């Protein structure tokens, strides 16, 4: 089995967008609180103990005083009593926050064991923590009734999020397989729904006996061994004028003002658009190469693999 992710932009009104941001802030707050609890437990129960420098004693103290995933997961019930606002968030979303913290610690211990740079889990700021996840099918629902596709072939659906509201999705491509998780992610001022689907074993490509070497270059995007060249899209060069105007407008805004925040967002949107254009070009170029050499091997009616 293989996993494939499908990413769609969310179209919602301001009230629903504010609610998404509110849920994201509460999840970030819970993550930081869980991290602080783990750090304090280790500091008070292990690091300040007289037997800390004895390896066997330190291991025993760690097992006794360490706070794990299941302890923090059970504490969610008490948290909801002390903080009633957390009752407005789906339980599985809060549990996934604790699971995310557990994965951060698991990765930390793995790096320590492999003598890599450890990178202790850190507190998440507003710009670093940008998503929350529904780990299963509970808490959300896709409208079963599909709206008719428009002239571009985009299918419009409604996504219902428990205790948040209903948002619109434009499915520019169809999903395949069984949906396992749903992640709501913020990128700049836009929100996206990312569906992780489990699909069957992919069909192997037919064997091709025509080889071609690809070398990524500087003056050209890529050079092929048969003498062909693929030129750069030069997305940044084409957007330099618009980006310069946005940066100049940003430099004139007063720090801390609302206009400066909007100007910062505008500059970020320009950079994100350039990055998306590069990704699209790379995908289209690779698809064109595969289809081109597949058609030479199997004829004009050969299937498209990408």
C-alpha cells in the first residue's frame, strides 16, 4: 500500500476563517503547555536529583518521573474542565496535538541514539505552528452530493468541520483511495485542506530500453544526454518588478501598524506565487519527459504515467 496526499484550497467567510485561526491558536497553546509539562517533570524529578550523574539512577528516575503520551492524553478531560473553551474543539484534534508532541520527542531520542545533532523539541510560535489534524474520519464530513463541474472541470464540494462550520472546496483533481487523515493548514492568508489517502499498489511502468541522462544546470534548467535543453521558467525575473513595488510599499509602512501587516502579507503572497510556479514547472517538465519517451517506446497511444 502507498500513501498519497491531495491538497485543496479552502474558501470560507471571515467568521469561519477566524474560527479556524482560533482553533489553531488553542492547539498551539496545548502543544506548548504539554512541552512545558514534560520539561518541568524532567527538570524537577531527574535533573535536580542527587543521583542524576549516575547513569543507572538517571535511567530509573527518567522512567519514574517522565510524562508520556497516555498521561497527557488522559489529562485532556481535566483540561476541558479548567478551560471550557477547549470543549469547542473536536477531541480527536486535541489528541493529535499530544501525538505530534510525542513524535517530536521520539525523533529527538532517535537522533540522540544515532549520534546526530539532537535538536530538542522547541516551543512553537504563531508562524511555526500552522496546521491541525483530524487523525481519522471523525469530526469532518464531505458533502456526498457533488455540485456540477464548471467549465474548467473543477468539482465543488462542501467540507463540514465539527464545531467550526462548513467551508467550500474546489477539487481540481479527483481523490483516489481511502481517506485516512485530514489536515487543515494555513499558508499566509490562505487555508488548505490536505487529505491523506491510502491507495493500492501502483502499477509498474513498462520497461523502456531508451535511456536518457538528465543534468541540472545553471544557464539551463536541465540538459539531456541527447543534446536537448530545457530552459528555466525564470519566474523570479518575470515577477521582479511586481515584487520590488511590494517591497518598496512595505518599507514605507510604519512598524506595528495594520497597513504594514497587510504589506508584509502581500510580499509573502508574491513569494508564494513564485514558489508555486517553480513547482508546477518542475512537475510539468518531468511529466512531459516521461510521456515523450513512453510514446517513442510504445507508440502514440501509450498511456500517460504522471
